[in-house]
């Protein structure tokens, strides 16, 4: 009998209990309805646990299945609790009623540790695995890698991987994926290259992970090699691979290639459509993004929350406030509830347009979600950009901005900058002292550029690069040339108590300027220079890049935290609206 509902499972259970003495058929039926109750989306974990507790001599399959089900549930702690009960019973004088953990138990409980980011518990279970003699088991090791990576410790994940004598494609994919998830994409790409050299063929999951790493770093040439591999193995039809390729090309600044992959994708799901709409929006092609959104709906593909974020981003980048508000309200038509990210797009839209009063009133009247510190920070940033000193002073005193996350350095930095912009250096110093007391460190601005398959990363004032002397000499030459074209450093961007010459020097050594200098040295005339930056570009760097594109006749594509900037012939695709 096939089971499709819990009502059927319970009826079958009642018949089993009434059927008399236990036999093999009885045991098989009970196992079947237990598995349905525990693992099916139509099942009932409480009922599955009831079956487990009523068994006289449950074997390890029942316990492992229950631990697995709990690890996938909204409350994975129950997985760990059941595992500990299993382990403690094993060490009692008369084991047997409850089986001890086996090699199939550990991957499920390690998954629970990963979901809970419970590193300490994971380490303790790692110790039990060692004592139990399962460290040579490949599946257990793969689970350990995923656990450490999921807990944010890529170093320990790599240590487990390095000590494995028997690795498969899952081992490689788990460690690569972990590095990407933990914002170490350059190392993920290096691992992928080692994997290929070792003769292990990647699977779909590996390809998706390495394409994510390429997207994060802007490693276009490596992404193209992966695409070639995909075509050789005829994997282009795989929806997840196609979506990853669209995303990679869009984030590497090749929107034409993203379009090509999208058009070649046969069965486009919501993820493929969303990747394309998001890519177009981030490149400032808002009209085309909205056309794709309409096409998506005409193909009966229902948008999800991420699709609507992409749509609102398109409206934001084009300055379409009315359209943005319309699409926010229309979300209920798709049975979607706006999230804080959707409201954030609207606030950013108002702020960019200089409509600070409208932005403030929108935040104050938000329902049913309470505004978070990021929304207030966006408004405060707008006050700084548009010179609304009075509003910024009032907002600084507002209770919402005082409820700052103790671990969030962004609010402290922005408040300090607001104080500095109004000449209140004493209050700026207090913000810096608060950060020091709480152990907060500002995320340094960094820019990445790929040259001949290698990703080079620069931070502001960086002198660690092996060619630093040549890079700075080239940058001095560039500065002299752009000054002749009218470049005047925007020293107001540097909110420090130093003289203007020092401020100009700091501006010159911003990370994207070092990256573009390196790009001009290392690439042939006419080659497109692509840079990925982790923060929003400052006004000075934006003006600087426009002049370089004109003087050196180069197309420069910079992806900052918000969008893409295509600089060509002294102009930028963003229309100076970012």
C-alpha cells in the first residue's frame, strides 16, 4: 500500500497493531510508515517519534532516520538531543535497548550542528568520531567538512580535507563550497584548479560553487573556462548550472554573454529569470529588466521575493519612484509579503532622488515590519550626500539610531562621518572610541582585478603587491594627466583632521585606483578593464574613472556594492546617479 497522507499512515499503523504477533511483514510495514512520518513533507515528526518510543528493540535505522528528520526540521537541536541520548545509552552497563551511533548517524547530527552553527558541539562529535574509529570513512569526513564550513570555520574544513586519504567529488565540492560561503572565493578557485589537475571531474554542484566564486571575484577568464567545460559535457541544459552562468557573466560585467546563456536556456525557471532581471538592473538596463519581468509573467512563471528585489532594484537604479511603489504594493498579488530588503530599495530610491522627507516618513510609517538600523543608516547617508545637516543632527539624536547592533560597525562609522562633516571632531572621536571598546574594525575598502587568470586584490594604500612600486609610479603619471584635464580631488570626501594635501594623497590611493593602474600596466591598449569593489564608490573615484576612460581610451567596468559603472569616453552608464 502506497502512503500519501498521515491519515493513511495512521490507519495502516492501527491495522499493524491489531494484526497480532510481529513477523517480517509487520516489521517492513512499520518501517515504511515510520519513514513516511519522519521524512515525507506530508509526514508528522511527532507521530514518527511516538512510533520510535513504542518500539521494544528499535534498530539504528529508526534512530538515524529520526536524527536525520530533526536535522532537517525548524528545530535541529532535537537532532543533537536524540543523538546524545543514543550515545549515553551506548555507554550504560547494559546496552542493547538503544543502539549506539554508527557511521550513518554522524553525518545527520553534524548537519544539525552546521545549521545551528554550533562549532563546539561539532568539535565534540568530531572527537567521538575519532574514538569510534570512523575517521577513515569518506562520508563521515565529507560531513565534517560541511559542518565546519557551515559553522564559518573554513580552516578546519580544509584541515579535515587535507587529512583525507580517500577523496571524491563530494569532498572537493564541500570544501570549495565552504570557502565560497565564507567569503574566501579566491581560495575556492585555487582549490577548483587543484581538483581539475588531480583528475577529479566536477559535478553540477561543483560547477555552481566555482561559478559563484568567479562571480564574487570577477574572475571572468576562469568562468569562461568553466563554461567551456559545461558545453563539452553537455551540462548547459541543467537549470542550476545555466542560472549560475547567467549570474557569473552578469557579475563579471559581461551582460551580453549573460543574455546569450539566458536565451539558450530552454526551460527557464524563476531562478533563471531572476538572475537575468537582477543582472540587467545592476547594469543600469532598467527598461530591459522590466521587459523581462513582463515576459516572465506571460510565461506563467510566478515571481518570488528575490525577483521582486531585482525589480525594485531596477526601479531604484532608474529613479522610478512611482513604479517602485507600485511594484511594492503589487507583491500581495503574487501572495508575497515585502521584506526589509524590499523596503530598503524604496528608501534608497527616495534618498538617491534627494527626497529625504519622503524617505523619513516612509520609514516611520512602515507596517507590518519595523525598520532596522540599515534603513536609518541609508537615510543618514542621504543627509550627508545632500547636505541636510539639520536632519542628520536630529536623526543622530533619534532613538532608532541609538539602538545600534553592538557588532555592527557600519552605523558607528556613518555617525562618525556625519559628525565630521559638521565639524564635530570631538563626537567623531567618541564614535571611534566606542568602536575600539567593542572590538569593532572597519571593513577595509578592497578592489579585485583579474589578469591572465589570476585575481589580484588591493586595499586602500596597499603596498603588499609584488609590483607596488610600478603601480604607484603609474598612478602618479595618471594623476598628472587627469589633473591637466581638470581633475580636482574632492577632499571633502576625506573626513579626517588633516590638511588638504594629505587628503588628496589618501584619495589617490583608494583601492580601485590602484587596481585600474595595475590594469593599465598589464593589459593591451583597448582591452576592457574590469574591477570588483566591496564598497560603494566614492564621488572622487567616480570622477577619476570617467577621466581615465577618456584619456586612455579604455572601457572600465566597475562593480561596487550597489551596481555596475560602465565608464567610456568620459561618461558613466549610471548617469552620475549612484
